[in-house]
C-alpha cells in the first residue's frame, strides 16, 4: 500500500515520519503489581487508603471505591499504593480495562500500576492509546485457568509516540474534552430518566392529576384488564438456522426490539403449527421476565411493530394485550416500566439480584385506572418525555462516534494538533 508523503509504515501502522515507535519497557520507569491484604485480619480493612479491584473500573475510570485499608495492611501484604495521575492497567481478569489513578490508591492483584518516564511520555497519552487499542492488551492475555499479562509481555508492546510531550498532551486533552461532553450528556440523560420515573410515580397513581380530569379511579388486578402470555420453552433441539425468529430477553433493550443478531429460529412448520398461538402481533407489548436486574427492568419493555414481524415468543419473555374497554396500550406500556410495577413484581418474584417471574405473578399486580381519556393524556405526557430522551440518546450516540473518529485520527497522527 502506498504511503502518502510525510508518513511511514511501521509495525504499529502508518504514522507521521517524525513520530517514533517505542517498546513500552523503554518508556516506562517501573511496573508495580498489586495484591489483597488478608481478609482474616479485620483491622486491615478499617483504614482510609482506598483499595480497588478490577470490578471497580467502569467506562475506563475508577467508578467506585468499596473498601479502604490501613498503612499496616499495605506494609504486610503484596498490595501497593499507586500515586495519583499514574496509569492503572487491569492485567488479570478484565484485561483491557484501565484508568488514570484519580488519587493515591491501593490496587489488588488484578492490576499493574505503570509509572512512565517523565522525560519521554505523559501517562494520559498512554492511557488514551490503550483505551483506543484495547485489543493490543487483550491479544497478549495469556494463561490457562487465570489469564493475565506479565511485565515482560507489557514491556514488549510497541506504541507510536509523538515527538514532543506537548503534542501528546494536546491529543490527551482533546480526547478528554470529548469525554467531558459525553459525561455531561450521560448525566443529563440520567437526570431525565429520573424525572420520568418520578412523573410516572405521580401520574400513574393519581397523586398528581392533569388539568381537566376529576373522576374517580378504580383499582384493578392485571388479570381483569389484560391478556398476557409467557413464551414457551423451546428446546435446543428445535432450533433451526432459518425460519421464524425467536424473541429472547436479550433482544429487548431500552424500549426497542432488536432481532437482527439473533441466531435462534424455529421451522415454519412448527411456528405455524404447534407454536402458532405464540406468534407475536403488531401492537403487543413485550417484556423480559427472567434474568433481569430489578433496577434495569424498565429497559426491558418494548412495543412490537410490523417491522419486527414475524417472530415467535420464547421462554423468558411475555407479551400483553390490554382489554381496550378499560386499559389502553400506551398507558400499560408506561405502567410496566414504572416503579409501581417493579415493586409489586419484586415482592413476588424469585431470585435476589435478578428477577424471575411469570404469569402467576403478573396476575396479582394491581394498577389504578382512570377513565380512558385521562389514560390517553397521561400516556401522552410520558411519551413526550420519552421522545426528549430519545433525542438526547441519539446525540450521545453521535458524540461517541465522533470521539471514536477523533481517536482514529489523533492517535495515528492522521490529524496533527501541533
């Protein structure tokens, strides 16, 4: 492949001629491993030194500090305290996760702390490079029962290096600004979701009435105002490579159904024969009812459209058809996403961290129903809030894509900031 003027082909790809390729070991001052203080000594876990495992890294940041240890625990164990601003690499379970230490922090054996040579490299640039090239780390994951990356393996990894720390810093700051915008959007979306949950709690219980409505509400159980059905337990031996798609709980996410990647089908003969009464219809409301964490259940509710069809229900999913003389579909859709439904199902369902429930549990759920006109108005308000969330989520997705493009341009030198 022809390389354009000013660039060169290297073992890490095409980079500017004035960039270099260095093995990580040549630009690192030291690697520091971690460990776990003895859990039998309770006194070790009463200090003020934050201590983390790989599970505490989320979205390439230290998301949580659940435990703190004492200086004595550091002294009497293999853990080490990594100074603020240095790179934390998950080098065992969860390879590919990384973060910049936000403060002095002790690390478990999941981590390797990386101190770079300050005359050559800034940690934030190395962080950005590995964030973009997680496959570089994951490809070096070795071992049988417990995989990991050794110091020797880390030392041998090649990285492209801009010639000045100023350029490295400019790249890191530009990507940091993109992260800040993403964080702002994520916080705004989280706030809007909380506001919608609050609105549902008020509007679906009648605690807050919309203007113009004064009539009494009725308390009804789900089995009186809605037909619902759990999908059948289709056996693995019945799966085919083509035919009619099967809906599983994993196909429902944030109010949407995605069957594009499913590899589970049943034959046309079975779908239109013994399983014909499990074929979904446009307008059905579907939910996941197994293996779902209660805090995320509202993301597992969706409405079937003609574009989704045909598909057949499968185990771990349910579908709903309200009796339209007393309950409207848009009102039921929002009710199923509400804390009101969650709390009633959570009190009956089996499982602790994850819900597992079926028609017998749903039948006992109580909902408060206004007249149909008020149901329509309430659903309209909540749907408007959903539309606002959808716009923000689209903006978030576009911003993530833009950041990905920025990383591709900046970390390969295709676009220069200095």
